[in-house]
C-alpha cells in the first residue's frame, strides 16, 4: 500500500510541475487629435468700414479627442483692424466663435494704439469635440474708421488638449 501511495504522490508531483501558466499583455493606441480644419489662410472682407460693418461668416471644423477636453484660443495679431497708413492704430472689432452645445467664445479686439497680440481663450469639455464639431466665426466692427486707406488683421484660432 505504501508503494502505491508513493507512486500516486510521485505522479501528482510530476503533473503538478508540468502545469505551467503564461500571460499575454494586450496593448492598443489611439493617436491624439486636437486640430482646426478648413480654416486656411482666407481673405474675409468687411468692405467699407467708415461705419459699423459685418463680414461673412466662416465655418470650419474643430476636433479634440483628449478625455480632459480642449482649450481654444483666438489671437488677433494687431488687436483690431490696423490701418495700413497709420502703423499701430486700429479699429475695434469682434470675432465670435460658435460651436453647437457650447458657450460662444468672443474676441473683442479693442482697437486703438499699440494693441498688438490681443487674445482670448476658453476651455471646452471633451463631449462635443470628441468626434469633431462644426464651428462658425462671425465678425463685426463696433464702429467706423475716419481715415481713408486699408485696414487689416490676422486672426488665429488655436486648439490644444486640456492639461
């Protein structure tokens, strides 16, 4: 009987050591996307700005797949529609960025003298921007210029993943 018990114990030890475990680590990746699309360098003409005026609306895409959402910034290079003839003197205007289901982001470029680099920004939750959204930019001057000549500004819309 003792011999049978020893054989059974030996077989159990043999099969127990033969059973071995392994593991596989599974990974995947989703590239980060945080971008403005369809807002290439464009000319948007207010026309005559001797009194309040509006320019055409522009539509473009915004997308950010960061779970923390995004920050969108609008930057006016000149802080208003700068006079071509009187450097650093500019006409105030507003640019309104509208994205459905979010509060509008309004840049109120102050105009005046030396207002270069004026900007505004806002944070957006990830929900509506996750799959991309259509944004609209609307423009209006808040008054008129009294001097003849051209007036211009460069408006940049920038989107970054939230921290």
